[in-house]
C-alpha cells in the first residue's frame, strides 16, 4: 500500500487517491470532516460525474421557464 501522507519542508502533504497528485494537507485543497481532510482533492471532487450532474440540475432549476 502506498503512503498517502508525507511531511515536507512546507508541512504535511497528502496524495489524492484519484489523481495521484500531492497537495498540502489543508482545507484549501481537500474538504474537511471533523478536523480531518477527506479524499479526493477538491479538483477531482468537482470532476466527479455525480457532482457535475448535481450542479447542472441546480443551474437548470434557476433558469426561468420560457413560455412559447
């Protein structure tokens, strides 16, 4: 099993389990739950098909209906 947390000169970094990139282990790059970071990173999370579909449903609900 690959280690997903490393201590570097800039502080702790976490490896995203989806893209494999290393990011600082903080709320800027990962969502937090009960004080701990959650996988995947925010960039990968926003690319998940379920998240994209949810965003599109919200945008569609905001648009006014066009009567023809």
